[in-house]
C-alpha cells in the first residue's frame, strides 16, 4: 500500500490531464492569493517602508557580501529551523507540520506530472515520501491543535472552538487527513473511495483557494521579515530599541511585581 502511487491508480477514472490541470489551478490560486494579500493588506509596502527607514537610521552601511551572509543565515536559522519559536514543543510541532506538508505537496506534484498512469511505473520511494509527509503533517498539526494552542493549553478553552485564524491549519489537516484515508480506501478497494476523494478535493481546494483569508501567505512573509530584522541589527538601526525582556531583567529594568499593602 505504501509503495503504490494513488494518483496513477486514479487515472483509471479521472484522466491525467484533469489531475494536472487541477494542480496547476491550485498553484495559480496560491500565487494570486498571495499577491492579493500583499496588495490588500499592504504587506509589501510595510516591508519596503521598514527597509527604507532602516537604511535611513543605519549607523553604518552593510556590504553586499554581508547581505548575502545574512540571507543565508536567515534561511538556515529562521526558515529551516524555525528559531523564532522559543517553546520547544511548539517549535517541534511546527517543523513536523512544515516539512511534512512540503514532502506531501512536492511528492504529489512529482507523481501527478511525472508518473500519472500505471504505464509509467512510480519509484517506490515517492509514494512512501507522500505517506511520510502526510503523517508528519498530521502529527504536528493535531499535536498543535489539541495540546499546544495558547487558548487551549494556557487558557483552558475547548480545542473545538474555531475562529477565522484557524482556517489554514484546519484546511491543511482536512486535506492531508482525507488524502490519507482516500489512499487507504483506494488500496482496499472500498466503495467509500469516491466519497472520501470528493472530501479530499474540497478540503484541498479550500486550503489553496483561501490564501487571502488564511495564514497561508505568512510562510512567504516571515522569511522577508526575519531578513529585514537581521539587516537592521547589522546596520545599527535597531540599536535605539529597548533590549528583550530577558536582557532588561539582567540590567534591573524589568517591571516590578505589584506590592501587597
């Protein structure tokens, strides 16, 4: 089961051209949704305004070589290891979800475009990566949803309380979960396969089509913001900002606890 390409088997009922068209449409929705989000929320304007302010307040210029070094460090630290998360559990859950989702998406695209039918035998590694990626995304996503969310872990709210900010994680979990169930039922020859396939397509369409209203586009904004922060620190434009809380405590400037009279 784990070495069978579910999309190649699906080609018996849905032509490969239709599957490829659907994937292309999802990619277009992500690009269009991200661009709309940038324009609507002014994210790009905010970023470039900050960049100009940083350059105007800089105490020294950053060389092009140093910019490249900062970009590489941003990619290695903030992007690949999610160092912005101080909480270890939250960080691990995020990394599981992120890398699982990437494996799931990339292996899906390769199987749909490179091995769309049984006539083009799929290397066993690709379906295995698809399953591993989907399971990693489920593990990280459900762990976060039920045990790590602030309003659940710290405030004691029910994990079934849903807000608009939850659209991305819920649609991602729905897509991956229905995808796994569909592949399992297909391998078993279940009569429920078509029903779950429909749910899988609906959840996936919501995931990639709701970019302007979800946090999907944040994965593109965060690296840019992290890079701008590193550049600001390197050119000295952030030197007039107060130090982090742990630093303020070292210098005795942390807020005092209220006294009981």
